[in-house]
C-alpha cells in the first residue's frame, strides 16, 4: 500500500541541485546588506579620491615651476589608492572573518553545504565588487585631481601611454588585495589578526625587506605582495628597478592564489 502526498496548489517539489547562480545571489545579498561593507567602501572612496585631489592640488604649482623635480604629474593621478588599499584589505578580511565571529558560518554551511562552491561564490562577489568600485573611484580621482594639474598646464591626458591601464589597474589591484585579506581570514579565522598580518605585509615588511643587502634583497623587495601588485597602478615607473606592471601583477596574483588554495584546504577540512 502506498500513500500519496499531496502538495498545496502552487507548491512544487524541488528538482535537482541548487545552481551556482543561487550561491552568487545569496553572497551578493549578504555582502551588500551588511553595514560594515557600506562604510568600508565609503572610506575607500573618500580616502582615495580625497587624497588624490589633495596631493594634486598641493603639488601642482611646485611641479609646474620646477621646484619639485622628483615628482611627475602622472604619479599623482591615483596616489590615493596607497591609502584606500587599507579599506579593500579590511573588507576582504571581514567578508570571511565576520561569519566566524558571529557564528553565521554554521548557518551558511547548513543552507549551502558545498563548501568549495560557497568559497568560490564569496571570492567572486568580493573581487567583482572591489574591481568595479576601485575602477570607478580611480577615474573619479583622476578627473577631480587632474583639473588642478590642467590649471597649471601640466595635466595628464587619458590618451597618454599607461594612464588608462593604471586607472583600471587600481581596480584590479584592489580586487586581488581584497582576496588577500579574504585568504588570510580563511587561514586565521580572526579579524584583528588577519588585518594586522595583512597590513604588516603590505606596509611594514614590504618596506623593510628593501634594507636587506645585495641583489637578493632587491629581488625579495620586488616580490613582496604590495610592491609587486601595485606596479599595475602607476602609469610609468620612475623610481628604482621594479617589475613591469603586468609582470608584477601576475606575481601578486600567483602569491594570493597560493594563499587561497591553503585557505581552501583549511576551510574544507576543518570544522566551522
């Protein structure tokens, strides 16, 4: 004897597995509805645009009259990203670590138990958001700051070699930098610790290794994540022997890929 289960009219039995689009949508809703995301992106935009405009305004006159010969106009068009990158790194950490801090990760994995798919969805949404925001912010900073340079007849046109690449490179750099923070959070599962290590690698260790003696010290400095990745954000390289823009960015991506793989291994093998 069999019993037929009747569903209310309008309801349907689920068919198949949940598609990857549903995972992306869930992560998109999650990341954009958290207040920390909004304020972190606001900080990124305000700091990056504001400081680019400030540096252009303060330096335009001295560059024009030749008193500041070591600074070139195209170095200023996206200088604010040096400080805005802090917000990108912090956001990358928060996307993962906040779920561990609140215990939300258990609910996430209960609803979506395919851990690798969850991880890919989170990383894609984070990287896409930072790339779009970072690129928009870079162009806004360029147009606002370049107005002060144009006023002194030292403006940097978009048609100049390397300018558009540098502006888009800002978005690419911030996207991968966010994944750097994301990978650290996967490995450490601690917000303050991941942020501290990330900022230390970018701002402190990345500068100190340049003091190491010999050519190997120079190479270590070139290969540090922040030093290698940030080359794609400048139109021309005037100071020192650095990796090329795309070579440096490729090295940066490879380094972050290794961290992401290690984070994926920990995420899939350890309890939430």
